[in-house]
C-alpha cells in the first residue's frame, strides 16, 4: 500500500484502505509521516454516530484522526524551517489566513478552516494515514528529549492553554475545573502554570478524581448526581472552605471556572460557585441548549466566554510547557493500539478505559 489509511464510512463502519499519497500542492506544504494519533471524545462520537452535526459521506468516507505527531518526510520548495527527519507536533486545522478572523489573530474562528477529519463539503482528510499533508506554519518542531507519543498531547494541552488564557487566570487565583478528562486535567495543570494557587478538579466519577489527585496533587470534589446544581454548589464550596461567610450559594470565592465537561448540571454548578466578578470559560461540548442561571450571571457580573480549539501561540506554549518539564503528559498516556486496530482504541476510550489512548502510525 502507498498510504494506508483508516476510513470511516458511517457509524461502526471503518475500513483500512490505500489512499494516494497527498502531493505537496503549495510551496509551503510539508508531508508528514505519522508516528502517533490520539483518540479523543469526538473520534468516539464519530465512530458511534458517523459524525457530529455533519455526517460522514457514506459513499466516499473520511480518513479519521486529528491529534497527531510525526516526522517530516518531504517539504515544498519554499519551506525554510523544516527538513526531512524533523519530528513535529501537528496542529490539525489550517485556516484561510485571509479573512477578518485570521487577520485579527483569531484564526481558530476562521470560517474557511480546514480541520483534519472534518466532513465538508469539502471533506478534510484526517491524520490516521501513513502520510498527512500539512503546512509549514502548522507543524511544530519538538525537542529531541520529547517522545513522539508525548507530542500527541500537545493538541489537548493547546486546548487547555487557550482556555486558561481566555479565562485570564492570574497569580494567586482559585480555579475550579469542571470535568477531569484529558482536557480538564490539562486545564488544571495549565492554570497552575499561569499562577493559580489553588486548583480544584470536579467530576462525577471518583475513579477519575483519584487519578487527578495523584497526577498533579490536585484537590478534588466528586459531584453527587442526584442533587440540584444549587445544592451541589453549596456542598462544593463548603467542602473546600470556599463559601463566602454568611451568604448563600451566590457567594463563592472561586475566581475562575473552566468548564470542561459540557454537562448541563456542571455548567450550572460552575456559575453558582463563582465569586462576584468571577470568570467562566466554556470549553466542554455537550447538549446544544441547556437551562442556564442567567440571573446569577448577571447579578454577579460574571465574565462568561466561549472557547474554541486553539489559536495564536497556543501550540508553541504547549510544546514549551512539556519541553521544560512544567507539565508532564507521560502519565496521561494509557495505551498504544496498532494502526490496523484503530477501532479498538476508539472502543477503549468509549468504555472510559485510560486517559489518553494512542494509535500507532503505520509500521514499515
Ligand atoms: Zn480532539
Ligand atoms: Zn480565515
């Protein structure tokens, strides 16, 4: 085969196929030999449902995968910063670089974004291939000491860096992260790097919190599922000693909440635990519409903001945080599945096994 690829045709229907090797179409293109691909929640959703919002075209299929690392195989004539053999973390979306969003430095909001494994039209093929074409400015050299497996975690860490930046986390703050999956854990780790003095991880699964507690010595809180968000907020604040003296649940002492679960109850709780003037960042994706405590938001003058993927400087900072040993992503890597068995890795993640499951690139 020239370019073995894992192609998804619909729910539970994936095939290992040969694809043509992408050509270097633009002078700044690079062709990357993929070493590892990470599995994330969206992959699992695609595997189970055949897409998110937009469905995969069932006759042409789409190559899966968007979190990836690799080795530069060949370069276009204008590429100056890379040579074949360089090891890289791949940013999976390439924007148009021409629109207002791009020119304002918010290229993650580009309407013309071509994101790996995103159904179109036009479809953008993913990274679960032997070869993946990217662009010089969307691959990032990793240092010799960094493993190519670790480099896959640059993607979720970039998501976390973006969220913490948007939350304007400052030294000394108390930050609560709702949800302790990969993104939640990395948001907590990043918040500490931005100077937060107290970082608390919240989840509904004790097992995940146990991991969080030993991973970076985070404080944790396990949300009971049978109580209201108001009660839950009260309990959380009490347990952590963050309740404002003599007030109700609208008076927490939490400076910033980063919501990384997307669960409606968690969103509500997150709003209630914030101090007046606190900040709230939504990075988790759940139901498109939910009940929202908008009066609490208004009366506390909260800053509430959306957060989407990663933008300018986020990949560079993520690489540097790992490289300098400030955030250790190795403990998050739970398994490596051979390329041909990619669906097994999706299933593993679907069952909640491990933190970050990887798929190995095609072996020669
Ligand atoms: Zn992902
Ligand atoms: Zn653009």
